[in-house]
C-alpha cells in the first residue's frame, strides 16, 4: 500500500466566506497586550501585518507568473503564522494548503488553492482597512 499524506482540501470549506476575515477572539487576545490602547500596540501590529500582506501577495503574484514554487511556498509559510497571530484564520488555513501542496510537489494541483488564497487575502485587506480606519478615528 502506497503511503499518501493526509488529504488537504484544494479550496476553502463552503462556510469560509461566512466566517469573519479576522477572528474576534484572536484579536481579543492581541488586545490584551495593550488593554487601554495607550501604546498603540495592536494598531502597529495590524499596520505591520497589512504592509507585509500587501508586499507578500504582490511577490506571490510575480512568483505565480513564472511558476516559482519555491518562492510561493516560502511566502505561504511566512504568511501562515503571521496571519494566524492576528486572527486571519481562514487565510492562514489557505496558506497551509498552498504550502503543503508545494512541499508535496503537487504544484499542478495548487491552482484552486492559490485562487482561494488570493480571494481570502482581499477579504483580509478589507477587514484590516475597516479596523484600522475605525481605530484611527477612535484615537
């Protein structure tokens, strides 16, 4: 019997679009670092993440254009943990899928997962813009 890794879904679960782009519970844990908001820690973390996401997704698009799977895998790996830490859990899950497909040399199967990653990154960007706008007007 051939050993086959655990099956990874190629696209988001059906309910992923119904789940928030940023998980409130995870964001709440981040808020505990600066409960009064006086140091602006959460805002700085979210702004840093937003810049990283923008650059990483632009780099990913460039890498996709030339089928640079090593770079795509590295980007997915980097974004996976940083996304989870700010509560972008669905996006982090897509990063895991892409990273796993590439690590398993299944880049031919990565198209739908990469599309899901791009779609979810757009949802995360909108959520971040909304949150940062609201936080900016509250301070």
